C-alpha cells in the first residue's frame, strides 16, 4: 500500500493542504488583495507538511506474500457412478465426520445386493445337501470296512466305498467354496450400496458445491470441498537471499488487505530445505489458530517476518522518501531554515477544520539519502541529521519547481499524525478531499448569499429614502 500511497496519496493530500493554505490566505488577505508574503511576487509557495527526523533503531523485517491453506482440506468425490437423488448440505454448512453430503440413487445396488444374498442362501443350501451326502458316504465306507474285516465283503467293495466318500468330500468342498464366493459378493454389494451415500471424511466447513439432484456423477466428479478452518497455515515463498534471515520460530505478522485493522501474530513453523529450480525460493509455512474463521483458504495476505533490529540511524517516515523525477535519485526534501524548536501542535489540538498553522515561506531543498533499513512505515537513512525538518506531504508539488522557486509554507506535525496518514487508504483520502471541497463550496455559497441580501437591503433602503424625499418636496 505504501508505494501507491506515496504517488497517489501524497498528491491528493497536497491538494488538501493547498486547499487549507488557500483558506488561510483568504482569511489573512482582507482588502489588500492577497497575503503579505505574496504581494509583489509571482512565486506562490507550496503548502507542505513536515516532521522532524529522529534517531533510533527499527525492527528489521521482510514482507512476503502468502496464501492461506486449510490445515485439513480435501475435495470430496463419489466412489461410484450413479445419478444424484438428494444433496442435504449447502455451501458454508458445518458438518461432522460421517455426516451425509450426497445421496445417490441406490435402487440398482439394492437389487444387486438382494440377488447376491439370494445366491448365498442357495449356495448354503447346496452345501447342506453335499454335507449330508458326505456324511452318508463316510458312514457307508465305515460299514464296508467292518464287513471286509469280518470277511463278509470283498476288498473291491471297500475301494468302491472309499471312492464314493472322496467324491462326496470334493462336492462338499466345492459347495463351501461357492459359499465363500457368494459371501464376498454380498460384501461387495453392501459396500457399493454404502457408497451411494457420500459422507464427510472429517468435520469442517463445506464449499465449492459442484453437485445437484438429477445429475449423474462418477468417481472423477468433484462434489464438495471440505476443510477444517480451526487451524490454517499460511504458505509463503522465501527467496535464496532471505534464507539467512528467516528461520522457524521467528514472529510473523499477517495482514489482510481487505481488513487492515485486523493483525494476526504467529510464528514461522517450518521452512523447506530445498529451493525450487524455477523461482529459487523455498516454501515456508506458518501455522495460525483461526477460531473465528477470519482467514479463509485461498485468501492472499501480506506477511511481515521480523528478524532483528537495525543499528542506530536517522529515522524518517516512509512517506518522506521521494524519487526525484529529474535525477532519479531517492531522497527527501528538507527545510533547513526552520528552527529546531519550531512548535508542533499535538494531534488532538486540531482537526480538518482547524489544521496546524503554516509557517512563513521558507526555502526547501532536495537531499539524496541512502536507505539503511525499513520497518513498519519508518526508514533508517544516511544523508541527513537528527532534528532536520523533512517534508512528508507535498514533494510532488516541490518537484515541479526549481531554483528560487523552491520555497514552501510548512505545516509542522507530529509523528503520530504522519503514522495515521500513512495508514489511510486512498478511498479515505478521496472522501476527505471531497468533503473539504464541499465545505468550501458551501462557505462560498453562504458568503455570496449574504452579499446578495446585503445588496438587496441597501437598494431597498436607498429607494425608501428617495420616496421620503419626494414626499417632502411635494408638501
């Protein structure tokens, strides 16, 4: 947001300041036709906001882009092909493990199960018959053994009885095998029937519903996405030059662009030791408790990872940095003639209708700086010293001027004021500008109305006096 703020927001706030400056000038010009500093001069000083540079250290951090993933997130598919009968859940519903998500048409599978169960009963009956035949053959063989031992039957008769018993044994074993096969078929049919109800594999929220009653689905048809949002992970890419700075356990601040007021603090959980060949980056993961469901899978977020503190340096607001369009150098505008003890009004002492006063015109100059470190709207630089007044708003207007034209009327403000402005969105700036313009238009309209009424009253008074004079003359 900050680069956009510097190019768009700074320009828009310059317009706001100029509007305030014009308002101040109008109030001080009176009948003289302009403020004292403008008389006899074609140079119109630019109105800017300035803040004093200070010395300190700032947290070092890397900002990365991340994408939110559910801790446990899967796409649900059907296991069989069948038409859809009923879908009892909708996008956003919370389900528990085992809850039904989709009911498929099951008539065919019920019929197949009944056929398999009937075949099992037939095979069981056949096994009973073969068991009886085996028992009878076994008894005949034993009687024949006894008769042969007594010399009442021949050995040939005993061998025949043994053959009959072996044949009955084989038939019974075949019947038992058919029972096992039929039981397996019944289990298969029951499993197919069970699959006609698609159930949640775990508890969570469902979404991306891709199924409606009446449509035919197959195992390749995605039905729902289901995820557990109580804990999510944010995945970021750590480039090779950042690998030495980012390590597991460091604090990570997660910022959502659509909810800038919500800041989530977590820790870097793990970093892959392997760099991807194409991007030369490694995947890092941040586990984040998400009880309120603020973070949603697929959401893009900004992640600031703090990895230390900078050395002592001169600090200025990030909005003070300005890339000069002529030289292309990065620097700041300073007002060297402003006294270090220039009074600054605290934020609660002014508002949009009562801004801090502007100073008298003062020279400003562009000073190139080297950025040593950045951190949360503040930068450490070399090239200027502590206490110097740096311009935070209005640089784009100053860049249009050169030489002796580089003068400005400065509005000294505090660091908290600058921090608030840096956090403002462009919509807020536009609304503020439109509101100020509307107030100025209303003020001008009211002044014109007062002038018109005054003129009308004057004309009425003159007419009345003339009438009275004519009456006196007639008398």
